[in-house]
């Protein structure tokens, strides 16, 4: 039989392995009856019994399988020097020395090792689900890839023959860095549809604008294609587009146009806004943000300037000077929660076409004019949920989505992809 014995510096304990397995021990003492003996024994002083009895010196090796000496006396002396340097031989309780805060990113695996001066044994409590110790090394924690964002407090205890030390180990799980890798592509008759009811308190209203409580903001990245006009980017409102109020944002793709048009109201009573030509060029990603301050929007010819002032349109973070129009002095009615669509105008058509793409659609139930630069983020899509004023609904348009559902990352208005395939979730992004 060969017995491996050495000091594990991390554990500050004596590692002993024989045919029966391995263990960490302290308070050991090598003894022999007289210096001329060819045999010696190892005593466990804490248990007051012999761990090994009548050993030949050739049976003891270090961690490299090398013998400790040529005689039993030499081996005894070397081992006793080793035993005296480990785990609480000075009569002092252990002190935990490893870090008490561990930072990790959601989805990563924990790799933490507890160390303590004078530690012999180690215990854990309050371990989160799927966090566990390594077999044969209770000081080490692994797992945790399923932990959600937050802080998990674990109690760690180091023990030796003279006492113990306990510390709270805080595992801080942070959200992974934001990455925008997908968008949704539209051909003729492709569109997204969702339950409009969850947006009633965000984009809906019951009358002619009561103020800030009726305000909203719509943000999206668009990459239009084709020369067709009336390509719907976003639609919210009533089923009857001729008589019921809606918010209709569409792309004008004529050869010299390349812009968008906002219509607020119905076909019969409405306000319209058109930014300058080429403010949303074909084949390029452009950030579109539209705000409404919630005020009145129609019924009096003398107040048209006020009605127009309620709305602002931004292209790549820059406020646009718009060409404004109206039918019957604007719109004074309600906006119903009947239809919510991307790529189609209500029960009409006006589809988005020719492979145009949309990314990062978000809506707020407030006027976010003061936060345009933060939302646009110098042209780099960002984690909108991290903003001080985060959106009420946010569709990432592919990232984290599984066909045919484009999930609402904040609310419950999940889009369904109609007349589309999984291949319409593409890797073309701003």
C-alpha cells in the first residue's frame, strides 16, 4: 500500500490518500517507539487514535509520488514539520480570506473557491438552485448558469479544531451586454399583428386630447426599400379607417421622395405630417421617433397651428421641419384599441414591400421629446429597458424571438407574423 501525504496550501490542511480514499486532516503526529525502529505510526490527535499503525517509511510519498526520506526517523521528522504548519496548530480559529463578492454575467457558470487561514473543513448554506460544490473539493462552487439577474447571498463557514469563521458571499448576477443582431423583413402582404388592447392606455384616447395623460412616443429603426408609396410601417386604432381614429405611419418611396408620412385621425378627419424628401432614404437604416404631447388635435380652423404643434418627428435624432395638412380641421375623436399592426394598414392593404426591414419598435405612454438623444444613442441600438424612462412596450424584432412570434419584451402585446416564414427574421441591423 502507498499513502500520499502532503500539505494543501489552499485548504491549509494535510491531504491524505490511501486505498480507502482521500481526506483533509489536521492535528496529526508521526510517532515511533525509538529512533532505531524501522516502523512508525501516524496519530490523529483530535480523535486520540492512530490513523496509520506500523508503517514502513517507503509507504509514504508526496504529491509527486516521491518518498520523504531514506529511514523511518527521517520520514517522521519531515512529516511532523509538515503537520505543524497546517490548519490551526497555533490554537487560532480560521479566518476566511477569499473574496466575499462574486460578479458574474447571466448565463455564465460560477467558478468560486473558498479559502481560509487555518481552515480545515468547509460548509455552505443558502445555495441557490443549481449551484453546488465540486466532488472532492467542498471549498469550490460551480453552476449557476440558470440564475436570473440579481444578488444571491450565500453563507460560507470555515472550521478548524479551535473554532470557525462565517461570511456572506454575495453572488451578483448582471444582465449580459446588449447585442442587436436581428430585424424583420417584409415582402408584399407580409405583416405583424398583435392584440391592441394592452396599448389602450399608451396610444389610445377617449376624446380630443386631455393633455399629458394622452401623450405618447413611437420609436423604430426602418430600412425602406422599393419606390411604392403608402408602405405601412406602423398602424394603431379602429377597424374602420375611414371613420375611426388611428395612428398611421407609412413610407413614401417615390423616386424623389424617400420620406414618411404620419396620419393622425381618420380618412375623413385627420392631421398629416411629412418630413423633407430623402429624410428616410431607401436601402439605409434610419431611426424614426414620433412624439405627441397629448393635447387637442382638431375641430377648429383657427387652432390648426396648435394642433400641428402637438407632434414632432425626428430622423436619426434630428427634429424635422414637416409639411403639414388636414382634412376637416383635424381630428377630435377617440383612438380605439382595435388594431395593432406593423406592415399593414388596418383591414385595408398598404403593405410594406420589396424587402423593407424594421427593427426595435418601442412605444411610451408619454412624450419623450427630452430623451430623443438617449433613445437614438448616436445611431447605435441600445437596451431601451435600461433607460430612466423605459418604454411601455418594446419589440426587438428578432432578437430572442422564435417564429412566428415577435415578443413584447416589456408588456404582453406579442406580435404574430402573418404570411411570413422564419427566414423573414434576418441579420441585417442598424
